[in-house]
C-alpha cells in the first residue's frame, strides 16, 4: 500500500522507535520521584526538553509537554481564558480550524463564553479585514491555525499577532501541520502559545507540547505539579524522548519542502491532464508543499477513495477524525463551496517517506479512474 495521507499521521522513524524502546527498558521510573531511578528519569526528561527548545527556538521553561495537540489546544485556550483580566471574555477562532478544535469552540459557547469566528476568503486565506473588525479590546484569546490541515493554506499569523497585541488579547497558534514541514522559531510569530503533535513529523502518537511564552499566565484545566504546575499528570517519558528524537532528525526543511512541492506539482499536472472535471482548491495561494485537495468531476469522495484503495493507495477526504462521515468538509463550506461539490473533496498528502516511484505509480493508475466518470467534462484548474 502506498501511503498518501501524511497530514493525518506519519510513520515513526526507526530512530524514534529505538529511542523510545531504550527509555522504556532502562529509564522507566517516574521523573518526579526523588530516588536514584527517578532522578535518572528526570535528567532524561530535562535533556529532551532542551532538545525541543533548541529545535524550536524557545527556552526549556517555555515547553509544556502534553498528550498531543488537542490537549495543548485546550490548555492554551481554556487556560488563557481563565487567566484573562475581568472584562475580557470573548474567544475568536478561525472558521477553518481543525474539526476537533471547533468542538472546543462549541463547548465554550454552550458554557456561555462569547465565541466568534474569523471568516476566510473563497481561496481559503483568512479575511484580515474581518479579523481587524472582530479583534477588539473585549477579546481574551484568538486561536488560529498556522496552516490548514485540508487545503494546506498558510495563515497570516504575524498579521493576526499584531492585531491581537494591539487589542491586548492573547494569541494561540495551532502549528500541528506547520512544525516539521516548515522552519519555525517561537519568537518569530509573536504568539503567546503554540501547540503541536509529534506524530505529524514522524514521531509517536500521544505526545505533543504547548510552547508558552515566558511570563504568560494560564490556569490549566487539569491542574497538577508536573510541567511547572501547568499540566497535571505523569510525563510520558518514552514518548517525549521520541518527540525530541523526531525533531532532531528533521534535517533541511527547505530542501525537503522543495522536494515535496515538486512531487505534488507533477502529480497535480498529471491529474489535470488525465482526468476531466478536476478542481484543485487553493493552488494560487501559499500552501504547504506536500498536499493537494481536489475533486474529480461530480464524484463523491468515498467512490474515488474506494477505487484508490483497491489500486493500492491510502488517501483521505480531509481530517482523519471526521472523514468517515458523509458530511462535506467544513473548511470548504467556510470557503463558500456548495455542499455537493464539497462532498467530492479528497486529500492527497505527501511526506518525507514519499518517493518519486510512489507518485509515478499513482500517475500510472489515473487512467483507471476515468471509468468512474459517467460523462466527459471539460477540465478546470
């Protein structure tokens, strides 16, 4: 099976597996314990924290390890909101946040928190004029993804950071799809908090972190003494070491991005040439290098994905947590795409383990998809 769903998750590197196994076998004590084995584990934890800080351009004390980006998102938004001054209660999310993050928005709204959504343009980019109107002095937190998980569109983080700072609001950035794909330095964005997950860059599942700018207060929804009192629960040391190992192995991100962009562009050119009625969203705006979000004629996504899987390719219709249903992509709906067209969206996402041969194989398989189309339609870019 050729794997083309790297925005959902990525295969762990062998170095990550080996590092985690070594910790599980030799440093399995609780890092909070005061005895010798516990202190050995504490030193391993501190070493991993330093590696993460060095890789991401922050201070070790600014790294809060979590069970992944979802928990980090909750810690950021709920924690920053709880610590906000009186009179600041509104929370803003972009309309195209990950489906799991939008559930947090709905939960807050049901609890009586004023919640608003920053709209996007038809090409998937954030509407900065609307953001300027909505980010006012009653806003506690603005929560924005750095890059969309479906379209790959890059968001104007620096611009929103400036608006938030001018209004006195805190900015949280979900960098789950950014970190590991594009260069990142914490201080460059002007964000108060940045979340991410290790399994998006060939690390293990079930571990991530929140980068919390020094001096920014949060009231954690799960209190405890760990992580400097900012996240309760015994640290998952093997997974944390796996996260640090994956970050160390990233290498030249610019070179890898160029390689993936070349593969994606070659694939998109072949899809447009071979299949009628293809539309690829957000091609004209900056996006992540390895993703293509498209529809083929009037076909529903499940039909295309089913045929692809029988041909030996694993892809998805968008976010993995919501791709099993028959509802269209909320990202496309926020972009103004009609319901029926959005139902046809499929996502092909490449990664560091994707090869030229993988893309060649998919291109060679494209003619077999033509039989799914009832009529020949003119191609549309």
